[in-house]
C-alpha cells in the first residue's frame, strides 16, 4: 500500500511539474510570438530614417590614444573650416553606446567646427580593461589623454557629453579644474547625472524597482564564461532587445524603427562583461558637490522629459549647483534625445555656441 501511495504521489508531482513546464513553455512561446509581432508591426511603420546611413562618416584623421591604465582608445578627427579660430568640439559618449551616438551632431557641425570624437573604454572600437573594474575617474583621465593628443595647449575646446560622457567631463573637472579656467570654452551636458543613479526606478513603481538593487552585486560578479553565455542569450532575443531599446531609449510613441535598430546595435555590441565591470562606478557616481569648476564656463544642459535612465530631476539637481547654466527640456524625448530629436538638440547647441563663443 505504501509503495502504491508513493508511486501515486510521484506521478502527481510529475504531473504538476509537467503542467508547470508546459505552461512555462507555452508562456515563453506566446511571449516570443507577441514580441516578434510587435517588432514587425513597429518596423513596418513609416520611417523618416529608413535610408539613413547610420555609422557612416568621413574622418580626416584616425588615431589611437593609450590611457594611463593601458587601454587603446579609438579617436577620429574631423577638420574644421580653414583659417577659422574656433574651439574644437570634443564629443564623449555614454554607457553601452559609442561615438555613433553623435551621428546627427557630427553631420550638422561638419564644416563649422573642428571635431574630436572617440570611443570610451570597452565600447566601440576601443580596447578593454584587462582586469578590475572601470571607474569614472579613469574615464576622466582618458578624456584628458585624448585632449593632450588631439588639441594643442593653447587651443580652446568645447566638451560635449551624453549620459556617462557627461559624468566623464565632471570627473575631468574634479581632477583638473585649471582646464576650465583656461582651455575649456563651454560644456554641453546631455541626459546626464551628477549622482544618485542607484535611486532611478526606470519608470517602474518603486516597490518593483527596488528589487533590482540586491541583484546588482550578482551582475557585477559576471565573469568571461557567464558573460559569453548571457551575450548569446542577448543575441538570441534580439526582438526583445529591440523593444526594450525603444521603451527605455525613446520618449515618442512611435520612434523611427531604423533609429531604434541603430541604438540597439550599439547596445548589443557592448559585452556583458564590460557592462558588469562598469556598474559599480555608475551606481556610486557622486559629483554634485565637486561641480565648482563648471561654474567658470558657460554650460548648456539638455534632457528629455521622458528620460527613464537619467531623469529630468537629475538635470534639475545640476542646475542647483550651476544656476547660470542654460536649460533645454525636449518634450517627448527619452535618453537618446540627441538622436531622437536631433534637430531640436542641434539648434539648441548651435544657438548656445554662437552666443557664448562670440
């Protein structure tokens, strides 16, 4: 009797497990089907950038700049108008992106200014850190190395930073405040933050968002083997990645599908190992109280009103320390406002630079 009861219980448990597995499989299948349907529907929309050649530019010079910690940075230079005594625009991109973030700014300002654009460590065509974690401090030192290699000691520069690129500029200001009294003519900070990124809810209710915090140390322990597995998973779920990019990078209801795909490609080429080794420095970044050097130069702050990654409140915090900064809030714009609403951002930058560089 006991054996028969045990056998019955095992069958019942097996049936329950089978049902759960079956439901899970059905749920995954339905989720994938829904995901692919949504992507197809989105990509079939009219697209103003369907023929845009994203990531295709001409550079007058390409060079490699090696940082103090041995990382080779890929740098591109676009010459300015001949005979013009204008500052060089130096573009610093954000996390999980690359120099392609400034696609439209590069096109707009070509022929108007000399430009320096580079890939941050672990991103784009630049090298990776051999061991240890990336830090915002080291990114600031990397920016300094790029300036030393591409601009003369007398040449004025305008620093343009998006997201983590803005944090890089803040780190440089903390390390070398004298630059902002002599060589830095102005700063443009787009969709960035001076700290408290560990409080960002990504648009979720706080009761949901708070569960991501205990998981961060686990993500930070990702090694090369587990990262490779995760990266394969990311590629296998490309449609889901596309939808998440649209959700968290953009603010308009129906952004350009080609533009979403372009941003998703930049995201997907950043390995999970690199992402994990950046997380600690991003979540502990705190430079609101050391922004003093930026008070000595004109500053333009740009942010979308639907930015879930570096919300508008973070830009307002910066204005509390830099009350003279010019603030431009772009409606219906997400974290990649400089791509999503390029015309508005370019116009704001052009007007600002024309005014402050007279």
